[in-house]
């Protein structure tokens, strides 16, 4: 009753194939965009921006990237942390080697570098499948982190082994370095997230996305009906790595400012991104964002509740967080293997026929 | 003979010993994978949890004392008694069996017939849960585990190999603990092989591994078998936990050996017990020798972190089912 397509007539193919064909969806999308662009930047406090909104936007991009690879193309990757490190370090090298380069170009180029690295580590996926591939991607994770730790060229031989973002401006605002202002950073991350999410959405419902899904559902059968597995898998790896790399560059340059590779891009990061897409929904762009919001927001809420309100020690809250994340994953896999996104579409379906049962 | 050569031999021997330790963890993986097709990522955390429980029982720690203290404002930590190691091991074993039963009851039962990758992710969730649960139950500080295995270099080997080298060679240094671990691992493998070849349960286990549905149709209870397998894996985890815990203390990093066991498995094949052993030895020796010969002098060291994965990755490209794994046949 509330959410239905009745009465909406499409008179052109263009209208029929738009991203949000149902009017309520479109209104909801525009409203959330409005909130993201006008209401949140005005009302958010520094704490909420740093603890929730910025990490959400940045990890949202990474989650979309991993979802393209794992959710759409079916190749499980545990190397996202390593690919984020590639994005961060190439961003650092671009920033320090070409000081006049536009920051946005810098970030997108680092995504490009990560895509190349992703291509290389994606090559074995043609022979290795399933778990074997998941474990093989760990090679990327550990090797890349080790390399950034050991090879001085990547961190410009700095004494601490860390990389620190120099100050750069975008449209007259300082977005990196110590003097970065939160609101411009927020807008850069938000803009990139929306831009990349729309591209991902259109990629996945186009010819390329269909090829990926065919490979995911059964690669041999897909090959027989004419999908080139080499191209499908490698494009998935490259595009996914591009997203993850952009996210890593943002995390380093705009959010953290200074990075120690073993800590910021550890295997834990890979798992957290994987959990985002499991909880949010495999094979759903919207789900990636919901999952990212959940995984970023839940620890903050838990910490506020337990540590600030009840006065429990922080380590107990941290342990409980682990337990809750684990439980949520198990519960989701048992009750709703398609994650929060599926839950959302079930609710929509229910709303459509409400108050009738069928 | 130059001293370098003897040092190399020592590195080789120590690599073998480390390999045995990897194999111990990998064994647990293979057992569960064979019987239920589940790739149990939580194996490492099971080892950590078993070791934590063992130490907790030994020292008479009160479970969840931190949580209870935080809620009720009390100050309790220990019961005040110490349990004999033997009984503590038995008690920890009971806990692992209960754990196996709970896993089957609460998780696996609901995930029958799901895709393997879903089950794999469920075990990652389980690993996260156990990580928080174990720390909450026993506290997250580093604990010392002492089960009476002597530690330190073995003098007998050192003295009896000293004659091989020149004057500045004092014999090979081998840790007693590693020697014990090797013996225990060998016994464990023999017992497991005997169990699976000559007992009724073992036969049922192999039947399930071969074909779930056929096993069901001849009256084998899948659920009982799964509980048994997880309990055995829990036992193996306990042994691995004791060994690793005695070696480097019971702490979170213990669970990371599971990550090291993964390339071992890939190399040996997921379904082969001898594969797990040989894979472990190859990885153990390989990473130590690579670090000694190439990593430390040429690449800046710490290559042990990734060497195993790279070997497994390159190897799999040429032989996707591992050394001893069953050939992967796919049908449309």
C-alpha cells in the first residue's frame, strides 16, 4: 500500500531503465542525499564526524569494492587491507613527488595503481577457486604490508617508517595534513562515495555485472554460454581494487593523516570489510553501505553505552564487541544469508501488499 | 666444514620442528574439512581458547570474573586452589567437547546444505565470537602455561653433535619442547589414523567424508559424526594450544598460527592427513631457510610473514588441489 509501482507509467525505455524506477525510492534517495549534503554537515559535532561519519564514508567505498569482487563475482578476498595499503602508499608517493597535483587526481590515480596491483594478484584466480583463492589472497595481504614496511622508497626513507600526509588544498580548503578542516574532508569523501556508488550500481546492472554474476553462480557454465572468465574475473579484480585503493588513499590522506602500515592496514581491516558486506548483503551496493554503517556505528554505540554510561572498563566493551560482531555474523548467515539489504527488500515487499497477506 | 654450514643445518632442523607445530594446527583443519566439508577458520582460536581454559583451571581462576566485577563492583579473581595439570587437561577436554556439541547444535545444524563459502564465513564469525568470549571469560593478559614439559636446549644433542664441527662449534641447539612436540604430533597422527581405519566410528567418519547422502542412507547419524569430529578437532586444538602456549605464552597471537596453518593446508591438500604433516614440514623448513639464505641478508628480514603464502600461491597455480588432495572435478 505504501510502496508500490501501481500508477507509475513509463513511456520510454530510458525511464524504464533508470536507477530508481519507483517514485518512492527516488524520493527516499533524494531525501537522504539532502540530509547527507545539508543537514549532517551543519549538525554533526567533531566527535561524531571523526568517529562515525568519516570512517563510514571511507569504508563504505572499500565495502562496495569488495562487494563487486566477492558479492558479484564470487571471488572471496582476504587481501583488502593490503590493497588499501597500496592506495595509501601510492597516494603518498604522488603527493610528495608531484606537490602541484590536484588532490582528487592524486586519489583517483592511487586507485588506478591499486587496480594494477589487484590485476596481478587476481591472475591466480583463473586457476585457484573458492577457499584456496581466499587463502591465496592472504599472500597479497602479508606480502604488501611487509613490502611497505621494508622498502624505504615507499615511505621516502623517513626515520619512523611512517608516512605522513603533507598539507594540500582542494578548492581553497585544506583537506590533508594537520590543519585539515573536517567539513571539507567530509564533502570530499561524501562526493567520492556517491560518485563511485552510482558507477558501481550501473556497472553491476549492465553487461559487465551480468558476466560477473554468471561467473559467480557457476564459472564453467558461464564459460560455456560465452562469458570470457579471464576478462570477467580480471575486470572484477581491477575495479574492486580501484575502489579499495581509493578508500585506502582517503583513509590515509584525509582521515588518519599519518599511517604505520602494519597497524592501519592489518589483516583485521580485511576481515572488517568482509564482515561489512556479509552483514550488509552480498551482491548489493546498498547493502555494502548499510553493512559499513553497522560495523562502524556498532562499536561506537557500544562504547558509549558501556564505558560512558555504565562505567565498565574499556577492555570488556572491546571483548563484548568481538562477541557481538561474531554473533551477528552467525545469526545473519543462519537467518538471512543475504544480509540487511535482503531484510530491507522483504520489508518493502511487505509494505507493498499491506494490509493484505498476499 | 664452515660454521655457516652447520648454522644452516641447525636452521633446517629448527624449521622442521616449527613445521611440526604448524602441522598440529593444520591437522584440526583437515579433520573437520574431511568430515563435513567445512573449512574451519576458528581452529586457531579454538587452540587459544583451549589453552586459556587449561590455564584458567590450573590457576583456579573464576570465569567471567572481570565481567562480574564490573557489574557488581566486587573484587574476585581466583578460587584460591590449583588444579593438578592432569585433571586440568581433562577438564579442558570436557569443555572442548561441550563446545563441539554447542557448535553443532547452535550453528551447523542450521546451516546444513548451505554453500561451503557460507559455512566458512560462519566459522569466521565463530572465531570472532570465541575471541571475545575467551578474553571475557579468562581475561586478556598474557598467561604462562606450564604443563611440566622441560624447556630450553637439549644438552644431550648439543654434546653429542659438538664433535662434528671445529673448535667454535658447540653442537646443534634444539629446544626440548620442540622435540616433545614432534613426538606428540607423531603419536597423535598414528592414533588418528588407527582410529579412522580400524574403529567403527572411524569408518562412519570416512563414510561421511566420502558422501554425506550415501552415509545418511546407510544409517549413519550425520549430527553425531559432526559432534565427534568437532570434539576431536577440539582435542587436537588443545594439544596444539598446550604446545604453542608453553612455547610462547598464552595470548592472542596464538590464534594467528591458524593463519600460518592455511598455506600448510593448501600445500598439502585440504583432505589429506599426511598432506598436513608434509605440508607443515615443507613450510616450516622453507620459511626458515628462505629467511636464513635470502630474506635476512638480501631482503631486510621478516620474510617469514609472507613466504608461506607465496609458496602456496605459486604452487597452487600449477597444482590446484595441493600435493595430496583429491583431484577437483567440476561438473556443470
